[in-house]
C-alpha cells in the first residue's frame, strides 16, 4: 500500500503492529486511532448522531445506520456462494457460512459444547453459572434468554400471536402451534385410513 499523507501510513502501521495509543478513560478499551476512540466513547455517553429518516432508530456509528437502512430497502448484498441465502450484514453471512462448514469456533471452557455464534456461547454459559438476567417485572420469574422472558410475558398479557390457519385456536409460542397443527394432520390421516 502507498499513501499520499504520512498520517495515513502511521495509522496503518499502528494497526499492523497492534499499537493502541488512544485509551478510553471510562473502561479498559484502547484504539489505534483517535476517531475510533471517539466512536467508542459514544457507547458510554449514549450519543447517537446517526438517525434513520424512516423510523425513529438512531445509531452511534454511520456504518450501523447504513446497515439498518437495508432493513427498510430489503437490500441484501452479502450472498452465500453455496446456497440462495443473502444477508444485509457481512457478519450474518460469516455466521451463516458456518452452517455449511460445521465450524464452531466458540467453545465452552467448562464442558465440551461448541457454537457457531458467540451469542449462543454466552447464553450456554448461563446454564453453568445459573445466571438469569432477564427478569419479569410482574412476577419473580427470570430467564437465561430474552426470548424466554418475551414468551413468559404473554402469560400475563394473554397475547397469543401464533394462530392456526385451520381452526380458531391460538398459542403463545410457535412450537406449541406446530405441535397443535400435527393434531390436524393426524385427524386427516385417521379419516383417510378409516373412511370417516
């Protein structure tokens, strides 16, 4: 690589050497450039200068806004070369490619389990620690995953978003609906076999 400005060369050299001269005064993070530090500081201050013109979401990095805008446009520029799947984020494609390769780089240090996504490892580690960070604000129940809390809150609200397209029944979880739909299949199968 060649550069017209010496400062640009200096920044690239710091990246290669792993030199991080710009430290955060709030946490232990450090960065190779002042602009990266300034972007990081927004995570502490909560400042989100990049707002979406379609909805009310805002972001602390311009690239996060660009990625978010794809949710409105439907643009998915990162296509899998093995199957037909496409993604709005490069990181999602990277994770998806592991489903083809079977790669599971995130291993548990307590047991033999390994995962293709870091978030799945984080959730798994809670089974060892017993941590349940998602607590219900109505009762005393708590959950290891946000989805567990979301489903639980429906027991308080009575919401049943998963409705059958065959009958009038509705359910709080998709898995319960799937189980229910099998009863319809069993009835049809029985009637076909017994002529009822």
